[in-house]
C-alpha cells in the first residue's frame, strides 16, 4: 500500500493580534471562532477544516522554523461567484488586491479575488467555473 495524504485538516496562522485576526476572518470570510484545549486556544472553523491561530512571539510547541505574521498565501473556495465576493469585500471595506482573475486550482479552472488580512497575509477567494 502506498502512503498518500487525504486532505488538509488545519493550517496554523501566526498573528500579531489574535483577536483582530479572528474578528476579520469571522466578519469577512464567515468562519466560526472556537476555543479549544486547556489553554483556550483560538481556531476558526470552516467546512471540515480550521485555522489555528498562534500569537507571534509565543512558543506553541512544535512549529515552523520561522513563524511570522504576513507569511501566508492561502486560497479559500466558495460556492458563490466572484461578483458576490467582490460586493461582499467592498461592503466589509476590504481592499481588493487583484481580481476577479482567471486561475487554475487543484480541481481546474477558477476565478479568484485577492485581498489581505490584518497581518498582510494574501487571501485568495475563488469559485470554480462550471463546465
């Protein structure tokens, strides 16, 4: 049997201000905040995945060699079209960096809109094109 990876369970996001980051992802991307563990850590749930938030400068056990705010470039997929995404971002007063633009994702052709979170991480919000 060959070893393979099935899916991503969670991604760790290093933040300069966990509350500001959590608020942004809740408000702009509709994620759900949860506290977990004895330390009452913060995570943001969406679908069957989550973002675990780590405070910059605080040791959180095993971590990346150089964890830092603004080092992430991530793509989220939505079932809604990019016109809706653009209107939503504008309503939330989030600046659009680029898009809508045609891109290729893991499952094929998509349209993407790019913005930045409070730490400057690049956030891509994409919709797959129906064929």
